[in-house]
C-alpha cells in the first residue's frame, strides 16, 4: 500500500477546503463580519499549509491506487477533515 498516494489525495482535499474557507472569508468581508472573516482566513492559511506539506511530500507517487488505498483515504478524509 502506497501511503504517499493517500497523503497526495489528502493534500488535494485540504487545499480544496482551504479554498472554500477563503471563499467564506471573502463573504464575511463583504457582509461586514470582519472577525468571522479573520477566523476563516487564518484557518484557511493553516489548512492550506498542511495541505501543501502533504502534497509536496507525496509528489513522486505511483500513478495507480488500489481499492484498499482508496478506502483508507476515504476513512481518513471523513475522520480528519470534519
């Protein structure tokens, strides 16, 4: 099982969530909720940094994942990300 492939997909997922948090921060700025926008921006930076670390550590991975790796990714995705 290639753990690096799982980290690659987790990195992509965390980067996606960081982008969504930045979108929420932008919405907070537009609505005048500056404290909420600041919280979302800081969290987006932290989650994005973790996602980039996971992505760059797993850059040279095998191109094909197995079913077992996909299930491990889904388990980690639904336990870590929320």
